[in-house]
C-alpha cells in the first residue's frame, strides 16, 4: 500500500505543482476556476485514453511513439507558458496596479486563460497516464483492491496537498511583486520542461546527447530526494544532465525572456521579469 | 525569419537522416521481464558505441523501464516488446529498474 502511495505521489506531484503555478499566474481572472478544472478533467480523460492505447503509441513511428508524444506534449506546454509570460509582460503591470488599488481580485478580461488551461491539461495527461498504467498493472498482477485504492488515494491526497501548500505560499507574496515572481516561476518551469523534452528527443534518437553527463551533483542534492524532485519540477534541476538538456534549458530561457523584454519595452516600460 | 526556420528544419531532417542508418547497423541485446524480474539481471554490452536494447515484457502487466544512470524511461505495456537505445557509454556499470515493481525488478548494464 505504501509503495503504491509513494509512486502515485511522485506522479501526481508534478501535475499538482504545475496546477498551483497556473492558479497563481491566473490570479485575479474571473472564471479561472472553471478553466483550470476543465483542464484537469480533460487531462484525466486524455490520460485514460493514452493508457488504453499505450501499446499502439509505443509501437508508432518505429517504436519512438511514446518518446515523441512526451516530447510534443512538453514542448506544447512550453509554448503555452511562453505565450502567457509574453502576454503578461505587456499587461501584467497594469493588472497588478489595478488589483492593488481596488484591494481585491478583479476581472481582467482577455487573459490567455485557454493557454494555461492547456498547460494544466498537458501536465495531468502526462503524469496521469503513467498513474493509470501503474495502477492497472498492480490490479492486474493481483494486488488487493482496497489496499491499492487506499494507497492511490493517499498518494493523490499528499501530492494535491503539496500543490495547495505551494499556492498558499504564492498568495503570501505582496501583490506588487506577485506577477514578477510568478513570471519567473513560469519562465523556469518552461525551461525545465524543455530540458525534459530534450531527454525524450535524445531517447528517440532525434537529437545528440552532446555530452552524456555534464556534471554529477547527485551527492550534493539527489534528484530522487523530495527536495531534489521539487526543484526538478519547479526549476528543472537535474543532478546529471546531458549537454542537450542544458542547451534546451538555456535557449528556452533566452528566447522567452528576450520576447518578454521586447514586448514589455514596446509597451513603454521595462519587462516585468 | 522564414528562411531561418526552413534551414533549421532542413538541418533537423539531415540530423535524423544521419542518425537512422547508423542505428540500423548496431547490435541488439534483449532483456526479458518475467515475474516482475529482469532476465538477465546483468547484461554486458560494448562501451563506446550506441547499443540497442530490446525489452521484452512477458508479464501481463505494464512496466516502466527506468534508469537514472542511463537517463532512460520507457513504459512497456504487458506482453509487448520495446526498443531503447543507449550510449555510446563510457565503460562502467549502469543500474536500471522497473519503476512499477521496483522491489523485484532490478538489474544493471555493464559496459566494457
């Protein structure tokens, strides 16, 4: 039971933290709860579909289907996060000023909610399909139903609790700095997801590793430990990265930040992050 | 901008084209998963070249082949085979495991 709780926890955690960041980044938008809930529901549905077709996906594209699907989902999420941040660098400051003035959240009209709902959907889809396969695999190999269900629920609850904890922490940030902070968080999240995508593309044989292992900091901070896992999800920490992963990370940072800077400047003030 | 994205696309195609024939010539090694265990538990492969691992999951349930040392993770549905390319590896030992049954599914790759 504890074993299954731990694995479900690890899978749920990434999706939960991403949902927390999305909830933070959409602070002040009317109807965001519905969009995010829709993203989660769509993700769960997608996860079940992906799990059911796992065999055909795995066989597709000369056995690279799974890697290509993972890389595509990750890169699509990166694009949506980038779009959000670039939009915010044009409108974020006005939004924060307005929220400060009225002292509570305001309906800010056309924020790129659909982009962040998709980010939620992608995160739940990716992590959820593994969870479904894992639980199905345990059930098929004769694990006891009640113990399995308890374990899965415990893992789900623990992962979701950490997500809520992160969201509460974000809300403690003063509103004047809030969108600057979530902007950085979204930027680093996007860079980390791009580095993960590079790992899958290398596994599919589509990009070279450039270096199998740039460094080994697993002695300092093991990526499998809880702090290591949290940093891996939030800012893309990797204790033994390949060269291509660092390259994807840095290029994503530079491209998104550069576009944010340009868009922010054309709106007559420095970029928000 | 457009010319650049086209040339980038061509570059990517060239890279894929260059990678494919090289893979076809490499030797394949098979790992069987049965009863949530790897067989063989220790597999010796040549160092310094790309190696094709065929993972044959003979259990009815899915398994996730995972290795932090090799930086690989791949889900293999029940009663299917999957291919995982690794390397070129420096000589050494690389641990791998089945994430869904980590208590029994353990093994290592030895590159010589």
